[in-house]
């Protein structure tokens, strides 16, 4: 009976070991997939960041250009004939808007 019992225990150990091996393999696969997914998300965010920085650069340049244009316009804008401010009914602040800053 002892031989039979030890043989059964051995079988159980082998099965448990195999089960653990399979579980560990599954766990490693899951971890790898998780890491891959995170890496993809990271790459995607990096690309988005790069394109946003490019866009900010363009908008900054445009803002500088428009500020220069506005400054030049303000230098030559006759006080009461600034068409931009009188397109609609003159407002009290229209005159102030035409005054050089």
C-alpha cells in the first residue's frame, strides 16, 4: 500500500508542477502583452506630443507676425478713422482702441 501511495503523491507533484508551469507561462504572456500595450500607448503619446509642439511653434510664429502687423498698423492708424472699430455703431471704447498703446 505504501508503494501505491508514494506513486500517487509523485503523480500529484508532477501534475502540480505542470499546472504551476502553465500558470507561470500564462502570467509571463500577460505581462508581455501589458508591456507591449503600454509601449504602444507611449509611442502614440510621443507622436502626439511632437505634432502638438510643432503646431504650437507655428501658432507662436503666426502670433508674433500678427503682433508686428498690428503694431505697424497702430502707428499709421488715423485716430478717428480706424475702420475696424467703426464697422458697427461706434462704442465709447472705440476711440481708446485706436490710441497708440
